[in-house]
C-alpha cells in the first residue's frame, strides 16, 4: 500500500469517531452489503462518516490491505476495525452495536 493511501485512511479514522468504508454513500449505497450496514447503523442511531471507495481505486484496495480484510464495507469505531456486513449485522442483532456506537 502506498504511504499516501495509508496516511489518508489514518487521517479519516482520526477525524471521525465512526467511519464506514463502503461502495456508494449512506444516502445512496451501491451494493447490497453496503446498504445493509448503512441501514443497521441508522437503526442503531449511529452518527458516522461514510467513505465511498468507488471514487478512489487506491483507497478501495488500500482499506482491504489496511485491515487485512478482503471485502467492503468495513466499519471502524474509535480507530478500531469492527468488521464487515455479517459481523456488524450480528452485533446489531445481539444489541452490542448500539452500545458500541453510543460511545
């Protein structure tokens, strides 16, 4: 991964408490998994920053390398990687996601 890409990711994680790297935006998701995570975050009452990886191919690959996680979407809270669609959905269903995003 390019240093500039790593720095961009780290700057986003420092600037925002909750960050969702996704395909599309929270208002216009462009894949089913991204739509699912955006919906779950909304239902959990999370205020979050969305990052559309489709606009930047280096970032799209870089975030996968950064977390050693092969897919997008990816949710981060307080700079920590939480997981992708299945993990975030499971956290929501167990009630843990609301606690996590409440801070």
